C-alpha cells in the first residue's frame, strides 16, 4: 500500500509558486498602485491605489494623499471593477480541504504531493500541493446548475477509498498510485488499472486520509478572476503590485494584484459565522423529509450562487429551516447577503428572518428567484446571547426554495 499523505510537519511542505498573466486594472496615477475599494467595519469605504500591504496595515493613495489603515478594521478589499464577476470556466479543478478550490491541471504525483500546472503557465509556476489537503480533482468545468456536476457528491460524501469516477458511470476504487497528463493509475483489489484521463470525470480521495488545515485567528479569503478560492494565513502586497503569501494548506504563492477579484478579511473585528459552533438547528418539513442545512454550499450541495456570482462562505437552507448561534460579549453587528440560489431561476418563494434571544430583529420581504439578492444589516446584536437565522415558508410550500445566507459575518 502506498505510504502517501503521511506528511505532518508543515515546514517540510514544498513551496508553491503561482504566477498568472496580468490583466488590465483600473487606471491610476503612476506609482499609486492598483485601484481598489476598501470596505471597513464601521460601514465606510475608500477607493484609491493600493501601494503596499504587510499583513497588518495597508497603504492607500487617495490622490494626492497616502493613508495607512489597520487591516483589523477591514472587511474586504475589492480589486478593479467590483462588478466584474469571476469566471470559473477552467476544465480542471483541484478541490481542497476547508472548501478552497483552484483551477489546476494535475500532471504528476511526487513524494505525497500533487503536482499541477495552471493553464498557460510555465514550469516555474507548478503547484506542489500536499496530497493530504486534497479532497478531490474534477476533470470537467465547475457546473453550479444541472445534474452533470459531481460537486455535491465530492463535497459531502465520505469515500472509503480513492475512487475514479469515469464518464461512462463506472467507478474504480483502491489506492491512487500515479497520474500524468495522459493517464491515471489506481491499485484495485484485482490489480493495477490505468485509465486514460479523457475517460475520467473526477478523482475522489480517501476521506479518512484528508487532513483539515488548522484554523488561524486571522485569515483572508482570496478570490481570483479565474474562480480560485484560497484561504490565506499570511499575505502582503509588494511594490510591484503582486499579492504574495501562504495558504492555509501551507503552500506559498505570488499573483499579480490585478488578477485578484476580492480579498475578504477575518480577524479580531470580523468573524466568519461559518466557523462558529452551531448551537442548534431545526427542520420543519412541508410534506416530505428534507436534509439539514449545509455549510458553504446551497441546500442541494452546489456552490452558493446569487445574481450570477458565487460565494465561498455561507449557509444553504430551504424553507422551514433555522440555525441558532451563540453570541459573545464582543459581538456588535451581523451582516449577510440573502436570496434564492441562481439554480432555481425565477422559481421559489421564501422569507428570511433573524432573531436575537427570541426577539425578531429582521424580516425580509417575500423573496422569489426573480428577485435580486438582499443585503441584510448591519443588524444590532450587541448584548444578545444567541442569534437565530431562519428561512420561512411563503408560497407553494418549499418547492424550489434553495435559500442562501452568503458572506455571513459578525462585526465586533
């Protein structure tokens, strides 16, 4: 049996260098950096040229002055045109523990690392991803809608062995031994089998061998123009307008800031609600039994999609569901973006509500799939002991009620 995925010491993980061809950014005065919009915890925002960022502060040129801001006060940094959506159209994806994803083409398996390459990049940009942090590899574009996508199964099913999912429906189980750009070899109960890559939809890795990355007190979620999501525990922007740092799966990277779509910041003043322990969940079926709330996926297991934009963090519910979270003395406000998932088109109908200690603090209008997403908050929650997010029945029971709480954060 292969001895893969036995690496436990982060300092022996090989470095990963990501270099992507730069895209045009918004015009800024010479020497003033890439244009960004910085959104702060107090509800204000500032637009200017991002010159440097060192993981604790950022320098922003708002012509003609330069201001320095504490990153602990920042909710998000939007790069270039905030209306320009990410474009996750690559036909190869590596899905990582913790919910991250990257558009990469695997071409080798070396020393318990999956070696990958980004389209159009040279060998200096090879990714060496520790295999224990890889949950699966998708050999097809990400499909948020439709039955052809394997994303729900790859996200939530527990695989007892490495599994090749073939395009004709066949599944081969065993131990992944090798792969290349042309074929994948798996050791099965009846011997080694090699399969051409063109026949493969996905590789699901043995769930028992997948290691969850350590959660740090301060992190950032990097979202790139080509649809990658990477959680960062160290990051900075250098004088060449490149974002560089280390991901939570202990890989180093560098990327032109112009290729970044958004950086969501989490720390002492901004808490990602999806990381907080859930005190209680309730499900009230309309007719038949339904599954419970999902974290970082819609209730059908796909990515959270609102207004043609995908969200990496949030909760997927249907009508008749609620989740209660403990509140801490420092918690001050709650914010989220809600709506019915893009996959239902114009269908579905729900009402979103928020309660603090049994007191209703927010009720949305009736929301259908034809309605745009709604920004909830900031809602005052200071002094509360617990907060409950609910999706209530509206018209037609729970038919097509694929309801999303996207980017839910507590501000302190």
